[in-house]
C-alpha cells in the first residue's frame, strides 16, 4: 500500500507538470504575454508552480515509503 500511495503522489506531480507545460505552450503560441504586466506575473507564477509541487510530493512519497502516514 505504501508504494502504491508513493507512486500516486509522483504520478500526480508529473500530471500537474504536464498540464502546466501544456498551458505554457498554449499561451506562448498566442503571443499575448507582453501586453499586461499583472498577467505576465501571474503567468510566471503558474509556470513556476511545479517547482513547489515536486519537492512536496517527493517528501510525502518518501514518508509513505518509510511507513509513515502523513495527513498532508
């Protein structure tokens, strides 16, 4: 069970990264990034969000593999 939950956490991080990557490519394809500074900042934060998701999911996955059951 622990390895299954660990694999699910890593798969969720990977799926989130793919979704964000698709969003980035889709947005860049339309070329409307430079017109609005606030929109550009929000876009940048969303584009960088997988950098925060991966360490969290990897820490939780490692905890599950050690036999711990962290709630969050």
